[in-house]
């Protein structure tokens, strides 16, 4: 029997020791967050890897608490009834799940309404939930921290749009800086008299004021947070016939945003809503939100735009994380958690990464983390039917809740994992997505997949290396050196897989054995 290595003395390489089993992370394994917004009330229960958590439960009710607030000064009476009913349900669900007390916040509508404190007291009486009413700058800070949950070390401008307000926050070196708030939420804009022309004039004037307050944020990367932005992004996907309908990390240019705003203005909203699977209440706000987004782009002139599915709720989770956990790569931590939970030999992903990395000597740190992620995920779908494992792994990689992944990186990761299970990647239903990669990336995904396919044949233990690969690009030679323990595993199928890897590299294959 092979002696197990002490985890405290394992060389974990450039990615560091996994933290999801540490006490600080375990304490975050099930966290419930209640967000009482101007347009919706939502319960999210996070579960899993803590640094890149899974959504154990996620439910929202569109209550429109802030509708009519500018005119009446009160919360929308019907919305208040609906919100209280939703919060009663959420409190019962949280109790049934056995999670600690919900972390609950209320934003613009409740803080501005004359009956906001009364509503807060009613919630406490009816449900026992203590609702924290936060100001606009705190809302901006939490939303920006949600962005940091997915992109640690980010810099740029975070714009969070809610029903009654719009917040901006500056990010630099992974920290939240200057923050401002405004009344540019679409529920507020809907109450402006004088039609579209007056709305546009008000938005332009307000945006200029925000720009003056934020100053140096001009030209930075822009992160869009909020349901109205996500709805616009979904319409942009529909207009462009974009093949991967994952909103997180979706990128848009200023030109695309302008075209989509015009597309929204000219479209039948009910037809567009149905095609994009957007709710009626959300779709009714999209035309006004598109005016705000166009003006935001004109005023701040960001160099690129990314949609973030992470916002205030994720920021509330980030708030509870220790610094060591915050600084970790969310992609790697999530993949480690998936390996520990679902792989047949947890821990082998680290060995597999060391085995395949000589084939990618020119990979930068960004590509190395994707290779690492692939190795950690290489066996988590083994329960799927053998005929469909390739498709299942691709679907999981491209649509999973993974932070810190650009869309083309999702496709690369999925294609590498597909190649791990099958050599037949052409003529699949995923072929339109492959167009997001260039020929070199497609070839690299094939090489990585075939290398993992070979390495999977050489399982020993989670802490014993089966051997090593050496690729001489100039001479076109690929050498596999097997350890004594791995030699019996190098049977007919493993030999075939080694030759397939050599063919993908246009190399001659040689096998050596350690004495």
C-alpha cells in the first residue's frame, strides 16, 4: 500500500493549497441572503466551495416596491403586500433548510419611502428577520464586492442599476474606492413627465454630474450589475444570434450597445420578451434602462464592457470571507471542490496537471489556470452514460456557475474536456460554439484533452506520479517515461491513447521506463 502524503507538506504548486475544507470556508458553506430591492425581493442560499459558491436556492418575486414612490413618497401598497408575503415564505424556507439567520438588506425604495421604517418593523414582527436599510454608497460598495467575488484583483467601474437607483463604484487593485449614487433607476425614470425627450435630458444631466463626481473612472473597464442590464445583454445576444447564452462575463462594445438600444426601441416588446425569456415586469423597464446605458457609454467611454451576474447578494457573501479566501482564484477553488465531491480519485487532478503541463511550455498564467481547471474537472462527470460523457462535460463547463472565465475560455475548457472522453468532436450540436475559438486554440484543446485521456489510464493514487511527458518541439519527439508502478497500466488502450496524443502534436512517440 502506498503511504499517504501529509497534506501539509504537499507541494501544491502555483495555485496554493485548497481552502474549502478549512474552518473559515466551512463556516460559509451555507449562507442565506435576502435582498429587498425597489423592483424585486430575492432569496439566495449559497452552498459549496465558498470562494465560488453554488446557488443552492435562488428565488425572486417582482414586487415593484418603488413604483410610484416619487409621486406618493410611500412604498407601493400592492408591492408591500407582495413583498411581505414573499419574505414570510423565504423565512420559512430558511428555517426549513436549517441555515443560520438570513443576512437581509433593503435598498433605495425602502430607504427613501416615508413608511420604510414601518415596513422594516413589520417584517421583524412577522418573520423575525432584521432588515438592514443601507444607503446608496453602501449599496455601491456591496455590488462592487460582488464583482470581486468573480474577478479578484479587478479594476474599473462598477455600475449597478436597480429599480429606483443607479450606483457607481471605482475598483482598483481589487479594492472598492470612490462611490456615488443617483436616481437613475427605471422605476424613477418612468415617472418623469414629458416623454422620452425629457427622460433623455434628465439622464444626460444626471450622468454628467456622476461623471464629475467619479472623475478618473473615464475610460476604465465597465462592469454591469443588475437585472435590467442583464436583460439588455440577453437582447443583445438575441440580436447578434450569439451562441452561448451565459450572461456572466458576456462582453459588449459601445457600437453593439447602440445597435441593441435601437433594436429595443423598434421592437414589439412582447415578442422580444418571449424570444429572450424575460419577464413582463422586467421587460417594461428595459427601454428606459437602454437610454441610461447609452448615456453611460457616451459619458464614461469605457474601453470594454462585461456583464456581471454577481452583485449585491454576492457582495454580502464576500463581506463575510476572510482575506485569505478572498484572494483565491474562484475558478480553481470551485473546480477543486467539484473534484473533491464528484471525482473517483479526488486529488489526482493535481498529479494530472503536472503530467500534462510539459506540453504547454509557452502557456501564460491565464492559460495555465484553464489547464489546471480542466485537470481538476477531468473525471467529475464519470457517472454520465459513456456515449454522452463528452457532451455532458462540454455542457457542464460552458454553462456551470464558474467565476473568472471569459466566454471563449469556457468553450476552450469544454472542448478540452470533450476531447478527454471522445475523439469525435465534429458535427455535434455544440459546433457553433467552436467558432468562438481560433484554429490554434481548437488544436490546443485537442492536445490537452488527449493528454488527460492518456493520463487517466495511468491512475495510481492521488499523490503518486505515474510518469512524465517530454515534448521536443523542434525535433518532433514526444517521450513518455513511466514509473515502475505505472508500467503495468500501460496496456493496449493506453498505448493507443499515447499514439493519438503524439499524432495531435505531429510528433514521434517514444516510451521509456524508470528502472
